[in-house]
């Protein structure tokens, strides 16, 4: 009877030791899982920071390009306006010259008595 009780106590101790070992293993797995999750989260946060930085840079570059081409467009419009004004002035000057030349021709035709023929 004492031997049976001692065997039962031994078996209980072995079961307790096994349960303790399993609990420690489960705790170690849980710690590993938490560590992996934290590392994964850190990687994702770093990736988000990188992408966010790239996006900010792309937006800044796009704004700079837009400003550049907007300015260039204004310059070209001003240039076109100036060219149109210059062409209009030249046209008026040419028309005035044509008028003077025609007047001179009429005078020389009329004053010359129909001359040379």
C-alpha cells in the first residue's frame, strides 16, 4: 500500500513536471510570437514612413514642375502678345508706306502728262 502511494506520488510529480515544461514551452512560443509581431509592425511602420516620404517628394516635384510650366506658359503668352503688337505696328507702318508710294505714283503719273509712250 505504501509502495502504491509512493508510485502514485511519483506519477503525480512527473505529470506536474510535464505540465510545467509544457507551460514554459507555450510561454516561450508566445514570447517569440510577440517578438515577431513587434518586428513585423516595426517593418511596416518603416515602410509606411518610406512610402510617405516618397509621396511627399513626388508631390513636391509635381508642384515644382507645375509652377515651372505655369511660369513658362505666362512668359510665352506675354511674348505672343508682344509679337502680335509688333506685327500690328509693322502692318500699320507698311500700310502707311504703301499709301505714300501709291500717292507718289499717282502724282508722277498725273504730273508727267501720261509720259513715255
